[in-house]
C-alpha cells in the first residue's frame, strides 16, 4: 500500500484547498473524490452554476425592464434557455479544469472513488469499475460536505419534488414552481426562475426571509422580491408533498392552523443541508459524532481519532464554502506547527439575489438578546450618486458600533455590489477598527462604497454630509 502524509477525503472548497496547502508545505498528499470531476457541490451543483444562472438571468431581466430607459432599443428579445444552461455548464467546466491543473501543478495524487476507513490509518477506495485501492496515511482530513435536507412528509424523488441540484440541470422553463424554504438557496433559486417567466411561490416556516441574517435585511428583501412578482408566504408549516406525475402538490398550515394546498410543475425543497458522512466507515475508526449527525471535533478541528481531522459542512456551523476554505488552511498549518486562527464571528454571509445581501458580525437581534448597547448608522443607496447613475437605488447599509469606544459590532448591507462591499467591513471587524476611523479614510467618488462611508459616519455620531 502507498503511504501519504496527508489524505483529504472530498474535493469541494474545503477539500481542494486543504490538499493544495498540504502540498505547498511539502507533504505527500492525496485527495479522494467519489465523482468524476473535482470541486464538490459548490463548483458542480452549487455556488458556481447558481451564480452563472443568476448573472445570465439578471442580464435578461435588465433587457426586459430597463434597457429602454438607457436608450437601448430592440424589437425582438427572446430567451434561449438551451444557451442559458450551456453557458452555465461551460463555467463549471472551466472551474473543474482549473482544479485538475492545480492538482497536477502541486503533484497531488487524485483518486476517483468512494473512500471508506478500514481503520484509523487505512482507507479503502472503491472505484466505479468496482476495483479497490488501499492507502495508508499519517493524517486524514474529512471534507465530504453536505447534501440537501428535507422535512417530514416531503420525499425528494428528483422528478417533480426536487432540490437545487436537479433544478440547475433542468434546462427548461417551467410554468410554475413552489419553493419550500426562504433561506439563501430558496431566494436565489426563486430569483432565477422568476426572471425567466416562471410563476414562483416561496413557503417559509419562519416569520422572515433569510432568517439567520439581520431581520431588516429579510424584510427589505421580501418587499423587493414581492415587487418583482414572487409570491411569498411566511409562517407556513409544510407537512406533505405529492408527485402527481405531470405536476406536484404541497400541503401546508399557516400560524392560525389554516390548511393550504398548492399545485405547481415542480416543488423545490430548499430547507437547508445536512452533513454527508454516508459510507465513510467511521464505525471502523475512533471518530465520534454529535447528536445532530455532525462529526465531533476539538477547537483544533481534530476528531476523537487524533490523526483524523474534519472541516466544512460535516462539522456544522455556517455551511459556507469560504468557511470550509478557512478551516482547510487552519488544519494543515496547525499540522505543520504554525499558529493560525479562525474568528467565526468575522466570516461574512452573502445572498446573491439582486440587489445582493451581505452581512458580517452581530445582528441587532443578537445584540438586544445579549443586552449589548449599540449605535446605528444607516444610509440608503437611493442617495448615492453612483447608485443613481446605475439605476441601482434599492437597499441600505446598516452599521452597528459600540457607543463607548466606537468599535464595529456588525455591518449589514442590502444593495448593489453588497457581496464585494462586505469585504471592507470584514477587515474593520477583524482588526477592531472604529466606525469613526472607517469613516475618516478616503473613498473614491462616485462609488457604491460611499454608502458604507456615510453609514460609518452616522454610527460614529457625526452627521452625514449627504442627507
């Protein structure tokens, strides 16, 4: 059997980053991937293809709704759905090919097949042709990610009752779709289908969309999506879904217990994700699980088997690609004797609707619950000159800061380019910069970033120069 220094199981953002960093530090490295392409859920059926479709459908929606205002006139606009999905596939292919190149460049051994532990030091890899390979490794990093979750009474058949994975491969324009779940995946998929003419209904159990983010962001997003034609029903407890052959039906109860039935071409289940550990053979190791099915790890992300580590969705927490990447570098550098750190309170969250939604740090709800005093600096995109020029005036920036010292506590954005703007706020929180200092630096004019400057200014107790 061949022996490796570090073997990574799973090639998603956490897995491939762990493998690359391991090889960079001189370790003999292997990576195991059960599918034919590297990249995991994010690259193949998650982050990347979703963003490709969001961008394409955004262009189409702009052409329908706002090109005329810009003086761009046309007589025959149509949507080529086949090309829409072909471009998405091309984007995915380029990304997976890039990962193949990085594996070769860093001399990482790639095994395609399902990895299963024989014991703490040995892994059996079952290939598609049913042959097996046994390898030994001094260290293992489990990065097998997650799979779509569901709820009691709703069975995903991948035909009429589907997940985002199936919807990304649909290559057609359904007349109607009901989305169970108003979280990040739910609202992003709703945006894609609504823009191409599908009648979209969201059923959300909570009393707000994107319920894990600041509630004002969710309320504002709901107003925007409703204005765009998406029907949103909150406080809906879905308890049953049926595949009727050519359509599907979903059953729910509202807060008052009133029954509701909806029929649509498809029911898309977007109620979150669950850790994927099926077939890993953890029962043959000393690795223990938590009661919620995640892998139990220490602060160093070490499992109860000292030579086996776990990162990303399989250990719970925020199921974000960039969180898994941070954990990947953390684990490998810790193995190497370095002292990196991760501040989980400084990892941003992003929703790629339009306008985008982004957040880092504490929400108002969290601060109130903890009885922490805070200042608010809030500034609308509607007053920003660049936003007016680009016809992107919806949304706001909200800055929460400490009243005594001015330290940033949280920054929440809904508006154009929010996904990019949030990076500056992450720097501010990570290095404990005050709202006053963030306001005092120079911002290029005209840019969307000036909305941040004004919100910092107001949070620091000074008046804005623009309202």
